[in-house]
């Protein structure tokens, strides 16, 4: 099993290694992949400090993760999970490379949160072996994986992918290849509506979040959650929903566009609807 490394990719790699599976991590270059492993090590060290795992378990998990210089090292992997940013052109490029490189039986999965699995599969010569595996952040802690079948995805590809998710201790939910799948089809429009409420001056950001936490028993307010996900990711999903479904109710909030244009993308940039620089 191998994974492109970003915030999600590193979490997927950690979850797999914790489950006893050997993992290769590839990124833009070897040093970036190694930095991803260092992040995993810091998370594991935090678990040791909180007495969730032992130091021996930390080392065992790390020993199963190997950084590689490029995706050429992944040719013989039975499953590859792409976890690049939500950019259609980039994902198609990665899948075309993997299709040319990998063994004919290799399953190619995407951790996309909104991009069509059918479209990704059509860019390869093996659309029946292309599938979606949408993990949720933080991956080691979140139980859900959406398993998305494209139009051409084979039943045995789905069965193998579902079994792999269960091997990681996750709960897989079967989804058809429709815009936003299940969670983001429901969640992201709610976060987008919170942006409209803020922009219209109905309430301040703190009160919007308090209202949803206390009034709807949400564990996290919608604007805090949007910052956690990344406002650029929220915007990308809204644009997919709007473009594919063509309904005004999926129109991205102008304030969301403005924040992303300013580089205020949430926690990862230090500023979104809230300031995290402190």
C-alpha cells in the first residue's frame, strides 16, 4: 500500500502502518516525503505521552513506513491511494502515470472529497480498478471511509477496497459517484451557508459557531470546522457541486471566495474565520 503524502496522506499512511501494513510514501521529492514521516512520528509521540500507545508500538509503526523518491518505486504495490490536493488536472496526471507504471492488477484509489471517480478512471486503461477512498481528517481518529464506485468500477475492486478499509479498523460507507458523495453533499453546503450568515451580518463568527454547537449539539461550529478542513478545500467542493448540479443553492459564498483569494485558508495558513497565529 502506498500513499501520496499531505495532511490526509500522512494520516492514511499512519493508519495503515498501525494496522500492521507496510507503506511507501511518495511526495514531490524525497525530503518532503521524509518530512511527512516526521509529522507522523510527532503524532505518535503525542500518543505515547498520553499513554495511548507504548514507545515500542510507536517504533513498530514507524518501521513499516518507508519514504521513496518518486512513484516509480510503487510499481508492485497492490493498492495505491492518491492523496494530492483537490485539483482535477493534477489528479489525472498522477493516475495516468500510475496506470503506465503499475502492475496490471494494482487498484488505484483516490482520496478525493468531490472529484468524479468516473472521470479519473476514464483517464486510465483500467477504469474497472479505479475507486474512491475518501478518508476524514484526522485519519487515525476518524472511523469513516467513503468507498466510491465510478461508473466502470468492478465489483471485486469495490470488495477489495471495502475489506482494506475494514482492515484499518474503519467503517466503510458505499457511495455512488455523485457530486460531493454523502458527507460533503450535506456538510459543505451547511458550512457555505454559515459564510452567507456571517457576510450578511446576522451574527458574528463566534456566535454562529456557538449557536450551532449549543442549538444542534454539533461538536464543532461550522466556521471553526471550515477553518479546520481548509477554506480552499471547502471552496473547491462547492464549485464542484455548483458546476455538476447547476443549482443556485450550491453557489459558493462570495465571502468564502474572498478569504481564499486573500490566502486566509484556515488553520493551515494561520488565519481563516478565526486567527490561529497566537
